[in-house]
C-alpha cells in the first residue's frame, strides 16, 4: 500500500471529484459516513459524543459525523471552534444542514473558558485540523488541544483522519498535538503514523476506504509504502518439485563468541527454518559442541581462537550464496581485521547485523567496503552509532534513505514499523510484529531469516521485505498463543512454519 504525502492526498481528492465524478460535499459525506459507521460498530448509544470541529474540511467531516450520529439515535454535540474569518465551503454547507435538522446540538467555543464539562461515558471526536496543517497550533487553540488531552485517562478520544496538530509529512515533536486512542484515517496510512515519536498521538490507526479513484492510486508514484500480505504472496517463490538442497543455496553464518553462542544458535535455526538448503556456521572453538548439539542440521567450522573469531575471511568462498555475519560475534580488534578482509574478498550481498555493525561504527571505513545490495539490520542505537544522531524521526528517516542510496545497500531499521530503505530511495514499512518481540535474540532470528532467504536466490529487496514481514507475523502468531509477556525469540522460530502456511501460502 502506498503512503502518499499530504499534497498527493489533496490531489487524490481532486482527481476523484473530477473523474468519478462526485461533488466535494458528497465525497465528504461518504468519508464521514464511514467514520460514523465505525463508531456505530464500536460504541453503544449510552455514550455521548462531543465532536470538536475546526473550520476547514476536517471540521466539515466532524459536522457530518455529528449529524449521522444524531440520526442514529446517539447523543452528539458539535463543538464549533470560532477562530479566523474564513471557513471552507464544504464546512459551511454541512453547518447549514446540521442547523436545519438539529439546531440544538451545537456549542460555539470562542475561548478556552468555553470548553464544555464532559461527563462519562463520553467520547471526544477530534475534527479540528486534518492533513492540511503545515504549522504548529498556537494561542487558545493550543489550550483546547491541552484540555482535550487532559481528558484522555477518563474519556476515549477519536481523531478524524489525523490527530490535530500532527503534520503528515514533517516532525511535530514538541508541538501541541491531540493524543488519540484511535485515529480513523481515510484511504491511506500517513507517514506520521509510522514514526515512533507519534505513537502517543495516533494511538491505533484504522484505515477507512472511501473510494478515492483507483487510477490516481495506481498511476501515482510514492516514495513510501507499507507492506501487506498480498505483496508477500507476489514476492514468495514456491519450491520446485524437483529441487534439492543445492537448489536452495548454501549459506555461511559467522556468529557467536564466548558467552554469546545463543545468538549464533538462534540465527542458525532461523536460517534453516526460512528455507536455506545448506548452512555452515563459523564459530570460535568454544562454540563447537554447542552448535553441533543445538542445531544438528547445520555444519560447523571453528576458528583458531577459543573465545572469538579471527580468521573467518578465509571462508570467502564462491560456494556460499550469501554470508550472514554479526549475531553475538564480539568486537575484538582481530575480529575487525577479519571482517575487513572478508568485505574485501566477498562481493555478493550479505546480511550484516549486531556486532558486525558495532565494529563498523568503530571503523567507519568498513561501510564503504560493503558489497552492493547487502542488508544491514540496525536497531535505532546501532543506527545512531553508524550514521550519527538526528533531532527527530523524520530526520532519521531521511538519513536512513540517504545512506541506503549512497552505499547502494538495503538498511532495515528495526522498530514497531521497521523501515526498509532501498538503494533507489524507496522506503517500505513493515506492519507485522508486537511488543512481545522486544526480547533478547529477536534480532538474531531476523538476521537468520534474511540470510536463509538470500541463500534461496531471493533478491535483496525481496528478502528484506519478506523476511521482515515473516519475522513479525511469526511473532504475532507466537503472541496469540503464548502472550506477549511469555514469548521468547525461540518462539518466533517455532512459529515461522505457521507464518508461511497462514500468511503466504494461497
């Protein structure tokens, strides 16, 4: 699914109005009716609704929602914010309709002192500002935002299309923004919804389809995307009935050091569960018995050193379709020297994770030796150590994309919506996963899955997108059965087969 900018969303509205064709007021009616229907599915008429309406089209949506709720027997009040001298034509049209049919269900708010006293059970609906906002809210309107947020612990807050004060494409950090429990957004996710700094504002996002014109959606390019099951099914490569272990690639996993062999075990198991035909694990001598006993399906190569690896560069062999390196590797200087020699010798796309990334942050010249098309998998702190700090999530996203383009690699920045930045400038957000996956070893599992997919001749882009999705979906299946609290990284591996069966197979 594409993530359009605020400007593109306005274009999509205009294109739909012209080519469906449909009037702007009827399109507003359709969108607001979808909101009212969602509310009707989730709240009973014993709730009263206070719909705070700005004077633009977002406020027009709020007026329609008020009218529809009243028609359906709900108690609803449109709280009309009186600021400025102009109102949109569609707002004025729907204000007249509400005045004609329900003249007693409006409250004018011209100052902070006019804020109504709201008794539970009640729901506040935020329809003050939508995607068109391009500057911080100030003055007494900022006070209204603050007053609404003060009700959050005792009342439910719904935002229409965007939480007011949140800008769709730019950072709103430190600005007055509605803190919604639910955001009912039209047709598309907004970039702001993908960013951690906005989690407390967006709450749970629900995408309501309002019939924007298919031609505009399909023909208009977008830089940002959110992945889905249908995309995974187009990426997935069914197995050849005559395939054998050589068909699905031989991967090398360089991982583990004294005290961190569990990372190597998890990565190895995930690599094999992701479908690699053969796997060789390169570990220090102390890891030999552990690997042989923990994952008998993998072959094991040991380093000369007992507790860390120093000569894995000697394995830069064409027989390996890909190499995954980093989980539990350690950051010894001799390990760094071997990593440099490996990068000089091996030119196929690799998976670079964890301590391999930490070594690159200490020796940044190694970044320029990474084979084109490789996949880096930093968490936010690792990313900051590699590429430097940023002031907000939008800046970090720009830096992420810039580095992927400059280095011609894929960077998978892990998080709630892991962001996969591509060498062509596109960014894909992954929607699967849950907080139960915030546990030691989860990243090692992801590195193993990605290595297994690259070994099977998935393109680096396909491997990154499919690997992130499967990793998160397996985590969702594990949490559904075990709870988020009780699941471990090993459970993600255990549910990976079910993730293929339920999420990918047709």
